[in-house]
C-alpha cells in the first residue's frame, strides 16, 4: 500500500528491516480496472484500504450504436453488416439479462465482440466468428434448451445466405423488431 500513498510513495523490496526501497518517480500515476458484478465469479472483493486509494469511475456498457462505432473504428475494412450484427447481438444479450426471460445468464462483452470482429476482419464468417469468440461463453447444458442453442439461433438470424449478401439490409433490433438506425 505504501506505493499508492501520496505521503509515502515507495516500495520496499523485502520485508526485512533495513531492506532497500524503490521510490515512485514524480508524475507516476497508477491505474487499475476491476470488473465488479455477479457474473465475474473469479474476482475478489477489493479490500477497503486498497479501494480508498483510487478514484472510482463507473462506466456503463456501450449501446449498440457506440459498440458498432468502436468495431468499425478498430476494423474499418471488415464487413459492415457483420459488424452491425455483432453490435446488435451484444445489445440483445444486454437487454435480455435485464428481463425475467431466463434464456441467458450473461452478456456478450465488448471485449468478446472485438475478438469476434477481428475474426470477421480476418475472413471468418459471422457464424464462424461467433462459434469461436461468443458461443463458448454460454452454457451447453440443457441440449436444445441451452443458452448456447439460444445464442446460436440469435446469431443465425443475422447470417446471410450468398444471395442475401448482394443486398445491404439493415438488421432489425432483436428485442423490438424495429429496423436499426446506425
């Protein structure tokens, strides 16, 4: 904790009396991130003494437009329809977990979506990218009623056949059924 305290700003290399210390250089700032929530089961509760040494900034999840814009920024040459579809799939999961519909227990995170978009950019189809990057996060327990089956069906709603790829349809919002305006 001494390295984070403004009054101390040093790190002792060993716990032994008189062991050498390393002082924190002027202007050094420490930044930490934490995923806090029930779905992050491998995380620990942060100690109050550590938590008090940081300024807390809570960030909301991206909406579907911002998610798409991020994916388009990172992978400007990727298939635009696939990027829009990935943003809509993530949005749908984020809306579903807020409801009483128990189809899924977690969301498609932005990190996972960036991975899927990278696969699309590298030439994978939307379904291939989903099978690699998205579907493994959803349970296969329950067979045809599993989370993974539900997610696979959701992704399939956005998969175009070869003939459909000639058109530039805008995907509909999976929750409301309305056309998405990008």
